[in-house]
């Protein structure tokens, strides 16, 4: 009797379980389960800071954390698209500061309505992105160089727009309300119900679509587990926020942009073209994709999101000054998606990493502030976390390449 014939059902079951476990480990290492890595890391970070300071997980501090990550998260959404191309944009911090300054000057000094001032600021960001993307594609100058020049130029433009005062206070309630509006408990629970129902509907609709096309044989159990987990996270989050000031409008804005741009990336032709160009630009060009147009559009999108992030930052701080868009904002906006699993090598990642990464980076910054650590320590820790994330990304890429050669 052969070894295959002598395999008992129990042994076969053990083999399948071992295979499933090894596949899960391999996927974890190769980056396919990057979100799981981030969630585990976030839990560890929260546990450490809670142990060091018992105020970290209070409702008040977690609400503050949500407000703090909004601007970075919005800017990171645009960065995700740039990273999907395998490029980089070093100007987003300066663009966010310049856009905020344009909004403040038009509203405060020239009497523009808040809505027109916000639209003008966003259009400034879009125009900058179109300019930088066009230079990058037309002349073949590396995006690193183009956006580094932009970083310097837009910082100078910020100083020019602000003028001799160097600082402008924002008092218009329509602008300040973007980051300082909180909804009642009832609205919070309605929001939770909508999120859970929408997510469940999307997951089940996708499952039915795959089944109808014969593309899946998976059971409903894993999908049910995902829906239950999302429901639990949503309910807990809303309960915590309601116990303080309520669900903030700024968080809803961030989530709306994340969901919208995730849909754009995964469910539209434009999104598929972005992944194609980032994966192999020459192959995408031969397939008839307008590579240059995609690149210009992505850089325009990134600068537009930078402008929106700058507006939310100004709304939270109630002012714009010469340091707006500076300090560690650029580092945080780029580090977040990379830490959460978006590859620096292009063609791999998701818009959700902007939110997850902002949570990780924001939690580290918030926790170190509670512990009253110096700026020097905060920069070194954040830089170390970014380096670790890049190393993990490189290792995962090598593992995927090795698996492809086997």
C-alpha cells in the first residue's frame, strides 16, 4: 500500500490545517495581511501608552486623537495614489499650508464668503498638482526633484500670501465648524447603523456577484465574521465618542473621503489604470492606457487632497501662520500609508491605509505628548517606525518575488 493510500482522513485533515496555517503565515509575511499587522501593532501601541498613562484611552483623549489625525489622513489619501504609481510627492505639506493661507486671506482680509474661499483654496491645490504632474511627465524630471522644488517654492508662496503679519486668525463659524462641530448621541447611533448596514450590503452584494459569475466557492462564515467585526468596532467607536463630545464632523469628512477614494481605486477604470501604471508603466502603455494622463491626474488629486487637509488643519487650530503645513506634517502624511501597507515600489496598497496609518502615527504622537517627551525623541521614534515599515515592505516584496519564481 502506497503512502498516499495509507493516508487516513485525520491525517489528511491535519495536512490541510497545516497547509492553511502555513499559507496564512506566508501571506502575513508577504504583506497580503498588512491590515492585520497594522491592527495588531495599533493594539500594542495603545496598550503600551495606556500602561504608561491611564488617560490615553479615555473618551476625551480618543476624541482628540480623531481630530488630530483628520488633516494627516486627508493628505495621506492623495499620497496613497502617488505611492501606487511608485512615485513620491514631497510638496503636499507646503501645498496644504499655502491653500489654508489662501482661504484665510480671502475670507478674513478680502471678505469672501467661506464657501468661495474654500473652493478657491482647493482649486489652488489642484492647479499646483497639475503643474507639478505636467513637469514630471513632460520633461521626465524625477517626481522627487519636481516636488522637492515645489516644497521650497510653495513655502515661499505661503510667506508671500500671509504678508508682513505672518499669522491670520480664522473666526468664520462655517470654516471653524469643520473641525469643531460634534453631533448628538442620536445622530451618532444613526451614523453607526448606516455604516454597518452599508458595509454589510456591499460585502453581501459582492459575494452574490462572485457566486453568480462562478468566481468563488467560499462560505458565508468569513464574510459574517468581517461584518460582525466592523459592527463591533463601529459600535464601540460611537459609544466612546458619544461619552465625550459626540461624533465629530471632521471624522465623518475623513471617512467619507476614504470610502469615496477607495471606491475610485478599486471599482473604477481610473483606479485600475493607476494600479496598472504603478505595477508596470510600459506594459500599461502598450495596453493603451494613457500613462502620462494618469500620472498628471494623480498628482493633481494629491495636491487637491493636501489643500483639503490644510483647510481642516486651519479649522482645528483656528489660524494660519508661517509654520502651517510644516514641521512633521509631510513625514506623517507619507509615513502613515507606508506603515499601513502601501508599497513604496508602486502597484500595491489601498486607500484604507491612509486611515490606518494616520491612526498609528497619530497614536504614537498623541501618546508621546501625554508622556511629555521632547520633540527630539518624537522625531526619532517616528523616523524609526517609518524605517521599520519600509524594511518590512522591502522584505514582503522580496518574499513575493521569490514565491513568483518558485
